[in-house]
C-alpha cells in the first residue's frame, strides 16, 4: 500500500506542476500585454471579427461512400482538450475538400468552440498543428492582419470570463457564441516583435509542460500496474 500511495503522490505533484505552468503562461501574457478587456497598456485593438476570416466547419455526409474513409483529421469540440492539436478522434477522406465546401485549414490555425453545452462553463481554444478540417460547432480564425497563432490563442484564453458572458442560448437550450458575441471580443494588436517575444517564452514553457506530461503518463501506467498487482494480492 505504501508504494501505491507514493506513486499516487508523484502523480499529484506532476499534475500540480502542469497547472502551475499553465498559470505561468497566463501571467506572462498579462504582464506583457495586460487584460485585453481593459487594455490599460493602450495597444491597438480590434473586434475578433476583424482579425480575419472566421471560418465555420461542417460534417461530411455519412450517406456518401468513402467520405469517412481516410486519414485527414476532422476536429470537433470533443478533441479540444489540449492547447496543441496533432490528431483527431475522427478522420475523413483526404480529397473531400476538393468536392465540398469543407476547407482544409493550414497548420497553426487557431480554433475554438462556438456551439455546445460546454460553453455554459468553458471556452475551449486550441491551435491546429497539422493540416485539418473542423466541424460546424467550431470556428477557425484565418488572420488577415499581423498576429501570431500563439499570441491570438492566449488573447482569447485570458478573457474566458468575458467571452462566456457573450454566450447566448438557442431556442432548444444549446449554448452558442454568435457573430454579435464574437464582435464584442477584443483582440489586441501589439507590435509583432513583442508577440514573437511572447511566443519564444511560451515555447520554453511548452517544452517543460510536455516533459511533465510524458512523466505523468508513465506514472499513470505505473499506478495502474501497481493497482492490478495489489488486487491480485501480489503486493
């Protein structure tokens, strides 16, 4: 039992370290740029809807043979549990973007949820790190102005409370962030050099977080193995 307790304690410490790194990321953003809603540093600011094109995804027909046979990532809100997205639970045919309105999004595209009950309490934001597609419950930002993906994603994450305040409820009860709501989300536009400095700092934290996440995964497997041995009476 003592070894099981020790393994669980190590898991808790790794989770705590990851949480602290997430808090550090937000603290760095606030220190460099301030709260986007208040904008005390007086950076240029535009509504999110003016950052660039906000693209809505879609769901390929399941009645068409071959649409769901392929390896092209198709992200939906259930995938947005990580800041950086490399693969999705569902995949579609690689050529579907050639024959439908579904858009192939480039790597480093910022995506977020605009419809679903998760918007009652959370605002998931991620960055696609691979070419991919998304479903209709999400939006992708394709900037037409000078803004980096990491900066834009954190510009949204640090104002979660403000964004959730813009969420409305559809007639059937589903939560949604519509165009009017998105037009009330401020996007800061500091000098690109300052954005890149922020990105460089975040990259260091990202590497540290990845190391902790890998260690946590190993500890989770160890804990499960020890539990199994305990139940078999082998400990």
